[in-house]
């Protein structure tokens, strides 16, 4: 039975996570691989997502999937 793998990122207001999906036998299962904070930063009096921190967390999530020996 062939397995297919998918990676998704869930970015919420205060946290994010890396999710690994596995499709096998017509059934999709999900596993949380990493969870990370999504802190806002203030620039010129306005709040913004810290895109550099988010990028770093996304790379860390992909690295964690790769350490499991999975190539989506």
C-alpha cells in the first residue's frame, strides 16, 4: 500500500504548528510535528507578524519532518 505525505503549517494569532499528513489506504492521518509562538512585533506604532521568526520556525518544522526520514 502506497503512502503519501504532506506538510502543512497552521499559523494562528498567537502560535503556529507544523502538521504532517499521511494518506494511506484512502485514510488521512495527521501528526503535530512542531509548535511555535507567533509573536507580534511593533513597527512605527503598528503590530505586524514577525515574518523572519515565522520563516525560521517553518524551516525548523521542515527540518523536523526530514529528521523523521520523510520526504513529502
